[in-house]
């Protein structure tokens, strides 16, 4: 069965594009056949490996054609278009169309510590209901305990508990200075082959933690569409001298 991973939240700054690129890079490491799409208001110029979908010309047939082109599709819905896609999904009865086409849906909802970012979670539950699996991706802005407390006491969390949603925690970024020195955004850094060399150990630690989070939810996220064709590169061995010093 094919898989569609929908990433959306109309609240700005929740990390939708970052999350989409993290999934994309994770799948690349395993050689998994997939595609990364972004829903925009016009035919915007996208980064390499990203295909733009123009919301103004979106139809059920064109959308299904895009999804059908790959066993696994990641769709990043641009900020402000979440409500549009929800209406498109309901109005065109996409639940039935996707089911008939053999496409399983996972809805990924990135949130921050700001309670207003939870509104899209409740909206998504009403739109997709039992026709999707849900994953909440927390963009960590401080300590885990503080962020979790805000979420755990919310109505959105109770709704997601009903749907047995899985939760991920995207670590706080601690390498802003390195990004600035290299004149890079996080999204652009995630598309670089030499990002670890250019941005240093803080980026490397952050990326490894992100990979660990994605790996923990791999089966839930990608299902049977996860068909690796190669093993990811292993970390470089540590020199004996340095290992002894660390010990």
C-alpha cells in the first residue's frame, strides 16, 4: 500500500518545512523511493528535490496523479493553506479516493509551546477523523518538561489520545551562530551533503537526535512503503587516543 504523509499547521513557525526535509533526508539515507511535495499559492521556485503544487489549480485527479507517482509521498502544506487543503479533502471526498487508490494517510501536526498552534490539531481531527493516523511533532523551544506540560494539559492532547497519536520531539536548535556564519537557513542546511563539516558538532548532535526520533516512529510513519535499498553511512571510528582520553 502506498503512503501519503501530510504535514500541516497554519500557525507559523512550527517547523513544517524542517520536518519535511528531515523525513526526506532520513529516507535518502536508506535509499527509500519517495517524493517531497509542497502545496503553495503559486508555482513558487522550490529547492532541489521538492515539487511545488499550485493550490489554485489543484484537482482530485491532479492530486492523485502526483501521489500515485511514488510509493511514499511527503506533502508539506504551506502556512495559510491548511484550511484550504482541509476543505479540498472534504469537498472532493478525498478519503474515498485515496482509499480506492490504495493510499494510506498519516497526518503529521507540528506544534510549539504556544497553545494557538494546537488549533490546527483539533481541526485536523475533525477533517480526517478515523481515515488517518496521527503524529504530533513537538518543536522544542525550552526544556522537555515545560513544553510537555503545556501540551499535556490541552484539549488537543486529549483529542489526539483518542486517536492514539504518536509523539516526536524535535530538539532545540543550538547552532544558530554557525548557520549565520555560513549564511544558511536550517532548511537549506538540511539539503547539504557537507552540512556536518560546515556547521560542526552542534549540528551533528542535533541531526542525530532528530534521526533517532524519526527512527523510533519509522514503522508508524512510513509503514510498508519503507523499502530500503541501502544501509545508512555509519559514523567515523574514533581514534584510540581520543577514546582513552574520553574514558
